[in-house]
């Protein structure tokens, strides 16, 4: 039995039934990593020895009769912008190379309590700034479906690791689509929770009003289990909200009777690939057959989302990344003449081109004389975008759209044109601006065998509805069962 091909839920059933040991599961995944990682390059660090030790501990507990929870003994990977006590956390940047935080992110403490076994930390675009995982200071991650294409970003390492069978599920972070877009391009499931649903404590900030941690997995059920474990109020995070956490597993029923779903016309724009459009429309027909009513709607301010996002996100990035000055921690230049020179050289040498580009844009946006014209106006437009969703959700339970306008693009194809790269997130950005949850699930493949993603957006804190729709669709199609031939 090739254990690396199985979902987390399938592995759980085998472990619970004592058909396989946790050590066998971990060993199988480590062997898979050894076989494909040199080509995929999804990971930045591994914890092989620690993982095997944890596996043996779990096997002793299970043989002793201890209850096996749904995540107990299941290996996981995390994006390298999540702090892990005494383990390097670099955010794929030279400026944080060698940084070992003295604490762990709340989500990692929760997963540890649930019994997951950490295999390693995954590659990403530097400080989560990018849509292809080509902006890492250390390596370029490749899409397992075609190694000459990008896995998406910035959580491309996590998505590629799941798609290639190196790990059954992983955590990523989503600022403007950085979980959903790579999930779509890699043919896996990725969910961005409502802003405030999951604690951001221990997540290295990019844009504080937009960032959210979420799961990437092979199936909707696995996503639901992972979301269940990491959700909830956290006193260490002032943006974490005290809102009841639903039982996400109970909502997984393959029936959509009585549901009303909107299909926004603004998401079928010029530039969307024809095959993407056809597969998404075909998916809506499947959802209709399951009992849902689908109607065309309008979200009129969608056209301003990209401009709004890149003003707000870069402004917040400029503020958040000001702390990396070579003084308290992180990289410090060896060539300096005075304090100001040290600041300049440390940042110049430590940050990559894309990070510098966004810091410069954000600093300009926040500068005297331009703050209200740019940042202030962007925040007002953000409110209009949120109002569009609020209005739509008065009549509809959810909204469905393509996740990405294209399938995975070739490596290097968009790196020379930042504006072209920014448009990769055109369908995912609005959910972050509005703070609503969204999930991407596989809904087909193009003629070259590259995955296509369907996005489902829901009301604030209504993850259970989008999980239900995603699960119903998944159970009535076969797309999620396909695996890359790597």
C-alpha cells in the first residue's frame, strides 16, 4: 500500500484500526520526500529525526489503548512564515536567515495538542509577496503536474508538497489569495477562513488587516478537520474574534437542496482562459443538479479590487517590515560606517527585489501629502467592495467563481512584468478585502493536464456552508482523486 497517496482521513482510519503504525506512515512520507523533493523543492527544512521520534511515541500511546483523535499521528507541513519555537523561521528571506523565534504560533500549539507530527517547513515567496513561489531567496518551487510551471504563491511550497504526496496536508497563509491560488494551480483544496477566525499570533506579518492562516489538503474533509483544530479565539491575538466555532465535520453532506448561490458576471472577464471558463460553468451545472439554485449576480466594485489591494497591502507591508533594520535580530551588513548606513545596507542586502518594490510603493502611499489620496481612498473603496458582498449575501448563501483566470503558467513567464504577476490574484483578492471565507477545489483539467480551480465564497464566519458546497461537489466528481505522475 502506497501510504503517501492517501488523504489524512484515510490515514487516520488505518491508524485507528491498527492496520498501519504511525511510524510506517511517517516513513512512507519521508521516502516519498526523498524520491521527489529534489525536483519539486517544496521544503526549506525537515524534521526527520523529530518526526520519527514523535511517531514512535504515538505508536506506544495507541498500543496502550489511548484514544486516537482525527489528527493524531498525521504528518503535516507548515509555511515558513509561521514561528516555531527554536526552529529557523526565515520567511524565505535572507534578512531572516538564522532567526530562531523563542515561541511558537498559536496554530502550531493547537496542532501539537491535536497530535499532528511536523515534517518540515515549506518554501514561499519572500515575506509572502508573490504569486508563483519564484521570489524565495533560497530556491524555486515547481508544480508537480508540470515541473516547468509555477505552483502559484505565496504558499506554493505547501500546495506543491500536498499535491506531490510529500505530506497529506499543510498550513499556508492567505493575504490576497496565497492559499487558494496555489491550491487551484496544484489541483488540491485550499481554504482561507474568515478574518479573525484563526489566530494570527506567531504569523510573520505581511499585511496585518488581510493576512489569515488556513489549511491546504487533498480533500475537503481533511480541510474541515484541520480548520476545526486551528479555529477559535486567542487572547494573544487582538484581531482574533470570539465567535462560536461550528462543527465543520457535521456539515459535510452531499446535498445542496434549498441553497441559493450567486455567479458574479465580473469574474468572467476578458483574459480568463476559455478552458477555465468552461470547466467552472460545467461545475455550476453539477452543483445545480445537487439541488442548489444558481443565479447571475453583480459585484460592481470588483474591478477596483486589484488596485485597492496593492495600495493597502503595500502600505501595511512598509509599516510591518520597518522592524527589519539589522539591529534587534535578523541579517546585519558587514559593511557599515554609521548607524544610518547600517540600516540602509542591511535592508538593501537582506531584502529581495519584490519585497523592496512593495516597501517602496507602500512608503510612497503612506507619505505626507499622499496618504489620504491613496491609502485613505483605497480603504474607502475597500468598504464599497465589502458592501457588494454584504448586499449579495442578503439573498444568496454563497458565491462561486473561478479561483484563477489561468492554469499554472511557465516559470519565468511573469517575473519580468510585476503587473502581469499581480493580476494572477484578480479573483481571490476581494475575499481578503472583505474579510470573508473562501475555498478553492479542483474542478477539472485543461488539455495539457493542468488543474483548474473552483472558488466558493461565503458569509463571514460561515465556513460550514462553503465546506458543505465544496464537499457535495467533490463527492460527485472525480477531480480530487487525480494525482500528478511525478
